[in-house]
């Protein structure tokens, strides 16, 4: 109030507080909330001030949380904690085991988070945080409750297992692999020979095949961290094969007698057998199966397989057998054989007819002349019949002249049969020898 001699009385909700020009609360509390005013007095005169509403409330309470659902970590995992206040007027302070933390190459404080880039055992402990007002210093919030963080010393491998532990599996068997890692939040990826399969804690194959043989392993993953398991070899072997054979003669089948089949699994084990007709299981466990060869049964498809009480519990199913197929093949073969026989008979008859109807070749033989020139015989190596018969008229005339000379010689012979001018029994004339008179 202007002037001198004034005294001041303070009131909170009409209750007197003190007589000072100023009223100070060093540490406000919720009970200080109320309506305040003062009264100025001088002598018997007094005047009240306007009222002033004072509101006192607790600072916001920060909330400490962890981004993952697990609080136990393995070395090199990333840890992120978050301190939250629904206001952007606050900064944050972090504590581990009540000691205030400062940033380094492993720990940083971006925004309202605490980030551990690569966890190690020394980062284990109880973490807390509180808010610090950016303008109204040294105003701070209460400290949050502690959050325990544990870091393992070593990183184990995920445990991989076969639920059915056999050295090998047979085709069509079921096998299941499992992968497990201690702690929460793990996802599991499965691999076969480095080929990605599925993401699941278990890997199941309800009916194995030979292609399932290989090396399997799993990978445990959470966040950006992952670790591989040991490898596991899975071996799949084909089931023993069953062979179905026909024991009945084909003629017996066609005449309607008993149809007898045999099933055999030749792997050295003791087997019983199961029989099937058109995919329906039949009674009987013997290796022999008999059924009447009716029109219906010869059209049915029969199969068999071996069964036993130990692994492998059954063999592979045999190939289907249908008697009607055998009969059809037999008819086809008979038809083909008949055609071949007919063709051969026709071919033979044709050859005989051709041989009979063909006329033999007539050969012309020319008589040989007993009189020929010795000189010609020397000069002529081979005298074909055609050349001999084609002699020119000149050659014929020469022959006549030689004949006349030969006649003259004969006339010169003495009556007693002796030759006048020659000592030999035969005479030569112009190189021709005559045997007349000998």
C-alpha cells in the first residue's frame, strides 16, 4: 500500500498465517494449495487485497520401461530402456545401482532412452531414472522404481533335438526337430544344407522322403541378435520293396480257376503280409493269396506290402497287378503271332509260284571243229562261242582250200598204204595234220 505505517496480515482460506509483507513457502506441498490474500492495516483502518489462487501438485512421475519383454541378455545384445514423461519440458537422468550414469562409447542417452549397444556382464544392475525440468531448475521428478537387468557371461548355442532319435528314418515316417534357447522373445529359423525352411520352434515332416536327407540346424533370433545351433544329420532310407508275382498259369485264369498271387520282401527280415484289392484291405497275412478268377476279380487291381512289429513297420507298397491286363497282352501277342505266321506262309507260297512259273534259260552249244590251225591256237588264248560263230566268209574259203590240199596229198600215197615222200606215219600240209588213212 502507498504510504507509511502499514502492517500486513496473510490469510489462506480465511485462516491467518503471519504478519509480514511477504509470505514464503520454501518447499511447497499439496497442503499449500488454497486461496491466499492479505490485509493492510494502519491504526483502526484496514483494507483487504484481491484473492490469489495457489495450486500445488506433485511433479509428473516418470515411467521406466524396457523395449523387450525379457530382462536377461546375452553378451553383445542391444539393450534399450525408456523413461517417459508426458511433457517435452523435461530432460532425464539415469542411474545404475543408485550411481548416476554418464555417456560413453557403449552407453548413450538419445532423447528419453538409455541405449547399450553391446551388452556385457558389467552392465548388469538395477536401473532407475528421473525427470529434470529444463527451465524451472532445480525442479526434478521423483526417481522411478528400479529395473533389474542381467547380462550373461557367455552365449550358449540353441539346443537342437530330434524328437524321434533314430540313426536313420524310413520313407513315409514322421520326424520332428526342435530348437530351444533359454530366455524369452526368441524366434527360430530352420535351415537344411544352408537352405532356409521355416520360422518356428519346431520343424516337422509328417511323411519323409529321400529328399529330406541332409544337414539341419536352427538359428535363434531376437531383435538384431542371433546365434546358430549345432548341426544335425538326418538320414532317410527307402523302405524295403514288396514284389507281387503271379503263381497261376494263364490258361487256368482264362478257364476260371483259382487266381494265386505271391508277395515277397527279400531283405532278410521276417515279414507278414497285407493284401489290398482296389485299395481295400483284405483278410490274410500269408505271402500267398488265392481268389477265384471271376470276371470281376480278373479286372481288380491287387497290391501287397510287408508288415512287421519292429521298424520298419511296413514295406513299400507293391506295384498293382491286374489279371485282365495279362490276358489282354496274351491276346495281343497271339494276334501278332498269327499275323506273322500268315505272312511267312504267304511269302513261301509266293516264292514257290514264282519258281515254277519261271522258264529255264536255253543254252546253245556249237560243235567244236576238230581241224584248226596250230598257229591260230597259239595266238588265240580264248575263243568265245560268239566269236567263233561270227567268222567272216574269207575264213570259210581258207578252210575249203586246205581241204583240197589235203585231198591231193592223200592221192599221192602208194596202194600198199605207204607214203612216198614222207617217212612219218602222218603228213603235214600247210601246218594241218590229216589222220585219214591211219
